[in-house]
């Protein structure tokens, strides 16, 4: 397993992340924060492995109010964690269903200085505990501290990206753009969605993506009605519109944007819907500046879609945060109202139902800067591409 030193991050990066978390702990009156999921563990330690795909073993990292993170992990991960900046690594032979690290974790948490008697755990919005609930209940009963929800505070910590993180996203967006640019050179009538997406994945991997875990596609006669399914074996016919939305990964950071194409021809109605979503992205970008909110972005985009005859939006939001996960907080909705700050990486994703059974969705990736926003993905063409 590679260490954080191999992935473009410095020791100072992790020291700063931990210090920011410890400032939050002081504000929230916490003795520690406990993390159990891959993105949070990686964020504070640099520990990156595909082994999280196995659900068998739990992993724990404790950030104390002072000092470095403490890892309580299965023995199989000891050498990998030793390649990070963490030096307090406590292990057990896992799997061990009768006590899978809980006693060790209890000892760590009870052994910390108890100034406030409170431990933060991600138990709320857009979070989960990657451990058996019975083990968590046992942990809570045996630790002499109150467990409080820190999910929102953790999201807010990770929302502000360092320059190194932004460059990771910029690179995977470049790679993704190369994949999209190549597609009209091979995609044609008679190919299936699956065949097109397979070559698309190959192109991104050859350009430098580590993996492409999220590639969806939808197609249909002059439009599509779903943006979360596929690819399927449906064969592209003349007059079809195809969307591909992808989340590719480089060094643990995602891109997330889409592109649309028509084959042979497209109706004026569909071309107009494309122009509307493109213009909505422009207005969203203009609204994406520090001090504004995610709801300002939403309203700027939705006003364009509504003015262009949108019958609705079945996605529920018009973009979201982006980083170590394909989708992160916050969401661009009418009521989210999260304040935009420099360093936030976001997607602009206006989508509209413009006819019965027909949607048009457009997505780009941006970063909030000191005086506005910057494109991370290279913008799509202003007009719907027709593949002849």
C-alpha cells in the first residue's frame, strides 16, 4: 500500500487537517472524535487501500483533543498505516466477532484526558457508522463519556479543500475531459451503451485514472428519462440522445460531470433544452462566489430552467459538494443555504424535465475562489453535439 508521501501530500497537510479538527473539538467541548469510514480515516491519516471493499473488518481512528491520531485497526492493515504519519497503531487479529477491536477502542477512549466527558461520532446527516450496531452499542455502554453527533462539523471540515486537494480534482477532471473528447471518434449508431462506456472507461484509465467506479448512461429516441441507471445493452439508433455521467478517481479524489450527444439528428425541442441547461450552468457559475449560498446557486440556475419551460426536476438538487466522495455536502437546493467559502469544490448540475419522459441534465465541476469561482472541468460545447 502506498503512503501519503506517494500521493502528493505533505506531512503539513495532515497536521493542518488534525489541527482544524481539534479547534472544532474545543468549540464543541469534545475530548476526541472517532472515525470509522474510509473517507474520514483517509482524510486524517493518509491511509489509502482498496481493502475497504471487504465488509468483514471494522477500522477505527481516534483524533484526541491534543496530539496525533490514534489508529485502532486490524493487524492486516498495520504495515499500510505505518506508511502514514500515524505512529500510535494498535492492532488485533481480525475478524474476531466476539470482540472485534471494541475492548482496545474502549481502552483508548477511556484513557484520554476527560476534560469534557464527550466524544464526537458521525451519527447524523449524510453519514454512517461502518461497524456493527451491536458493537457500537457495546462501545457506548463501556466508554465513560457521552457520544455526540459530529457529522455536520466533519462535513464542514472536509468542505474546505487545500490547494493540494484542489489540484487532485483538477487532474482527474482533465483526465475525464480526455475521455469525453475521444467519445465522438468511436461512438456510433449500432453500438450499445455498454460498448460505448467500456471504451470510455479504457480511455480514462489509459490517460491516468486509477479507477472509474461510477459510469452511468441513459439513451432514448430524442431524449432519455433516467440519469442513474445503465449502461445497458440498449443499441444506439439514429435520432437517439445519449448521456454519460461519470465519477472517475485519481489518488482518491473524484471528478463528477456529464456530457450529452445526439446521433444523426435531434429535435429543436431537445436542442433548446440543452441550451437552457448550458445557460443555467453559466448563471450558476456567476452566483458561485464567497458570501453567497448554495441556494443562491440553485435559484440562479432554476430561474433559467423555469423560464425555458422546465416541467420539473426529479433529481432534487442542482449540484453538490465533491472531493474524496462522489457526492459530498452541501447540496444546491432552494433551502440548503450553506454559505460558500474559498476552497469549496462543487458541481453545477442543472437538470430539467422538458417533455414527457425526457430529461436534460448538464454538469460541471468548479472550485470557489477568493473572488468568484474557477472551472475545474473544461466546459461542454454550447450546442448539443450531433454525431454523424
